[in-house]
């Protein structure tokens, strides 16, 4: 049987344009598109809600963006590049060299949500449940940015939809994540959050599904070269970090439905 030819990687330059030392990169633009779409959708939802104003959405997106960027960079450096940081502490500030961690970004957003909730006298999970349905849009475009950068490729494969990268047919694990953690997760959360549900349920579903999707994709994604597999010749750092998310999300869903607290109820 003749094997089909692999798909051709488009080899897009990661830099859109450059003026002197200032370079505008696709990766950064993808994040901006994700933030903009999240803002637009949450603003539309706020207009049909008595509990949220457009100003609330603007402030929440601002705090959330800071949390994503700061937490994502810190998480990447300390979880994946700690030896490099110890040798060169200024590596933390070299953003042009890339490096963002979802799990670090998540921690940054959790802190940002706490700050917003406290300053607005709102329940923590009312804020989280309102914000997280838009979060997969950032994941969607962030993974497309990874694909454009030609990074985070999957393992060698024989499937017809593999891409030819330097003479090897590889899984486009970035696009798998864009589909599952982006499109699918967004559709599920947006539909689920548009219906009546108890406080904390949306946040729990987000954590659980993201963890499951990430855990699955890690089976076809190449582990970071400097970390490799951490156990049993198949367990990756991504799977280790995603497992607590799955367990915590499932526990939050159970607790949410047992408590039955109405979303948006007074503290």
C-alpha cells in the first residue's frame, strides 16, 4: 500500500513586521485576538445581565490579561526552565525568547480573579464562572501562535494529517490542542454557562475538561527536550500538572451541585 504524502508545513515567519529592534510577532498578536474576542463576548453577555456592567468586564479582562502574561511567563521559567534562570536570572525578562506556561498563566488568572472579587465585594466563583467561558478563546489562538512559531510539535507519525517538518512526519499537537482546549472547550462552557447552574460549577467543568484534553494530547506531543519523560517512559510534565486539575475540577462539580448555591446570590 502506498503511503500518503504528509501535509506541508506553511513555514510562516513568526515576525509580521519589524521596525528597528521592535518586532511585531504573530504569537503576541494571537494573544491579543483571544483577549479581544473574550472581551467582546463577555461584554455582550454583561449587557443582558443585571449583575455585570461593561465597566466590570473591562476591568476583569485587564486584570486577567496581566495574570495570564505574568503568571504564564513565571510558570514557564520556574516549571520548565529553572536551571536556565538560575544561571541567568535576566532570562525571566527576555520575553522575545518566548516561553509561556498555561498552568502558570492559570495561577496568575486565579490571583487576578481573587483581587477583582475582593475589590468588588463579589463571590470568588461568581467572578470565575463569568470569566472562564471566554478563556478557551485565548487558548485557541495561543496554540495557533505555537503552530506559526513551529514549536511544540508532536511525535513522529504515519497518519495522513501529519506535517512534514525537517523531513519527519509529525503530529501537529498544537492544532489538536487548539481544537480541544480551544473550540470544543469554548462551545461546551459557553452553552453550559448560559443555563441555570450552581455557583462554582462552570469553573469546575473548565478545570476538569481542560485537564482531560491536555492529558490526552500529551500522549502524541513531544515532551520538552530538557525534561523528557518524568516517569514510566510516558508521563510528561504536562500530564503531572493536569492531573490535579482533573481531580479538583471533578470535586468542584460534585461540591457545587451538593451545595446548590445559586450563582450570583449575595455573599
